[in-house]
C-alpha cells in the first residue's frame, strides 16, 4: 500500500521518465539521462538529516532543491522506476574543512560490480562523472 507521499513520488518519477527518456534506446541511456536530470535541475539546500527517502524525494521533486540525501533519493526513485535495484547509502565523505561530513549516494550492482551514483557531487563538482566504482571515485566514501 502506497502512502500519499510515496504515490506522489512514484507518479512524478514516471512522468519525468516519460518526458526525458523518450528518445533513449537502452536502459543504460535512460539511467544516464535521469542521473543528468537530477544533477542539472536541482540546487543545494541544507535540510535536516532525519527524514526518509520518500520525504527527500518528494521535497526535491516539488522544490528542485535539497541536500545530498534529496539528490540521492530522487535518483534512487527514478532508477527504480527504470527497473534497477538501487540502494541509497547514508555514510560520510571528506569535508572541505577537514574530517568527514554526513553524505548520501546510491549504489547499483551491475554484472557483479558495485557502482556509485552521486548526483549531488556531480552538481557540486560538475566533472565528477557518472557510474564510478569506489576505486575510481576520486574521493573516499565511508559507509
């Protein structure tokens, strides 16, 4: 049974996929397109770190802004609608001021390899890239 919030998220994800991936020929192209969509259509906004995935996805779908948890949640819901088994990770990444800061990203296992999808970092850095492994990410992640 879907809650009102998760129903809104599911319907919005389906609408975005229909609109932005209609010219894509493969599932991989669709995944890349929704990843770029998340990084390009949202802006960073500090939010509390106490909510669930559906809350963050709903918030960023409505307002096009949010923190790394919102970016990761939106991507996770879009990728799941495409049929991918996505795991949202809540962990840590290096802080610009030193030490570690809370962070969220997604993992998808493809052909036995775990790939990182971090649309908020893509938004922040721009050249971060798509579909990294932990070995090729260029930054450290702690789960």
